[in-house]
């Protein structure tokens, strides 16, 4: 398996530090609001990487943090007249609702920044003792000039970063690029006791602390959005490696940006969408499919038309699953024909193509293409007269490969609500009574509601379709 490492700017063979085990950290949300579609992309992509590593037999220790103290949280909590903790509790719960809907597996650990203040203070003290951090008026800064490799992730030298960066001027900083490890308390802000007075941690220190606490001083994979390369991940490397003298993360993975209708997503342009907004109109699995339909390092354009295309493609997969389930209920127990033996050999080829795509830097677009090639073969090869063994082998592989991508999680036979089931039964009765006008009327009514019926010798079959 080869992964593109942002640190080395090339694809590298993935070899974990501990045989059979992967230690992986992915930056989580700041919990002041529902997470937006830009956040959803790394959550889905790196969940898929985790699933694939598990599919390959690795034990994956996966950490995704919650930033539950920062300026945005303080501002919103004050606006709502509640504590920052109450705000954090609320939106952590809301995060899990949306993440669960998108098929994002729970991390091995979901630490919260405010639960690790003591650990952060200990790391900051260590950095001060090593002479790479300094205190000014209750604030503590990391001295970037004391870390010669600063800029190695973004590929820029410190002088270039200083020249090009928009840096907030803070009194007492030795260098423009120095960043806050600890912030002195301002009036009305929540604060914790520290050797430098009351205050709270800077943003960057939390990820270093939580990654090392749960995964060790050197981890295998650190992942996040492209926007985090600088300064967040650059600063994580500096403070972690300055403290331990060891590499912090061996593979750095970053996903590309999301544009909305070919424009950068921003609240000022009115094209800013939370996942909660999108799920009012589209099934969460459609959103997941859309995110997997392009290579994760490429930019992706988010639009209603693109979601409609993803919806149609996902329907094709669900209809194949429904067909196979229907066939398994009626397939005959018999020896495989020569044609079916050839078909099963082709199935093995699709699995190889899928794995080759995923092994090539998590190329989910090509992995999906392998699945669709397989589905076309299934649709043309299998029928009601196929052997049960051939049908079961096809179903098992479809279930296995789509499961790696977190897709086809639902049973299409269970998608119907009681009212729809009652209409189908009423139509079946009308057909028995040769009341073709009523049967056609019900069929048309169901089609208008997104339910397509197909009459077969083995009975009526319901094709899966999302409602428009």
C-alpha cells in the first residue's frame, strides 16, 4: 500500500511502526456549531482509510479529538448565555448524530481538549525547560527560530513564511511566526490555573498532547484537511519534535478543498452549508458516495447536480443488491455451470482491481469504478435461473467491497414504510382479481413517490430509489 506523504511530497510504501497495528490521528471539529461539508470530507475519507486498513487485517488505534475551548466557542456561548462546556456538550452530541448518519465509525478515542489541560501544561513546561518556549505576561509562545526544521511540512523556510504570512501582532513575541502555547485569561473567559497564571491552551498544543497520550511519541498517520498543513500541523510538528527529539508522525495525509458551485465555500458568498442542512434534502449515504467519487487529494466541486448524480449512481448499486437478495430467495441449489465458474473467476479479478485502487493512495474513485464494472457483470450474468452458489458469491463480494467504503449499509427490502407496503399488497390483490386499472393506478402512484415495482415470475420486486 502506497500513501502520498505531504512531508516528503511523494508516494511511499506504508509500513507501520508496529507490525500489524496502525496508530492514526485525525483532527476533529471545533464544537461550536454543526460541522459543514468541508469538514465532512476528511471525516469520511479518513474513516474510509481506517476501514481499509482494518480490511487488510491491521488493528487500528484511531484518535479524533474535539476542540472544546477556543475563541469561537467563547463568543457563541456568551451570545447564548450558556457556559462553554454546555455548548461543547451540545455540539459533540450533534456531531455524533451527523457522523453516525454518514457512516463514520466512532474513533477508538474521542478526547476533549478540556479534559487534558494538565497534560498540556506539562508539555509546555517541558518546552520552556528545553529553551524553545518563553513566557511573556502570562502568555507562553513557542520560539520557531529555535526549531531549525520549522516549515518542513509546508515546504517553506521560516524566512519565506514570515514574509508571506498574515500574522497577528502580539506584544512580547520574539518572532512574527512564534505561536501561542498558553493564553493569559481575558475578562469573562473560562480559565485554568497554570504556572504562568490563569489562562487556557492555544489551539495547536492540544493535538500534540492528545496524539502522544493515546498513541505514543511517534505515530504512524496524521490526517486532516489541506487547510491545516500551515500553520496547525506545522506547529504540531515543531512543538512535538522539540519536546521529544523524535519524529512526530511518519505519514502526513491531507485531503483537497471543496468548492461549492465552482466557488470557494464561505458564509459571505451564501454558499456555506452544514451537513445538517444537506441531510434535509439528501440521504446521508449519497453525501458519502459523493465524497468518495473523486480522489481525496483532488479538489471536489459540491453542487446539487453532483449530488443528484451521486444519488443515481448509488441507486444502481442498491438495485443490484436488491436483485441479488431477491435471487438468493429463489435461486436453485445445483452445481455451477462452466459459465458461472468463469463468472466467479471474474469476481476475483474485480476484487484485485478494487484493492489495487485502494492500495494506490486510497483511490476511491477507481475503487468505485471496479465495483461498477462488477455490478454490470452481475446484472448481465445472473438471473432467476442462476445457481444459488453463484448468486451468494456475488452478493458476498458486493457486500464486502462496498462495506470497506461504508456504502450499502441498508437493506433495500426494509426501506418501505407501512403505508407503501400496504399499497403494494393492495396492488397484488388487484392483479389477482384482474383489476388491471387499479393495479396500474397504484403502480403509477408508487412510481411518483420514488418506488418502482417489477413483476417477476417469483413475485413483485421493489427497486430501490431515493425520493426526489
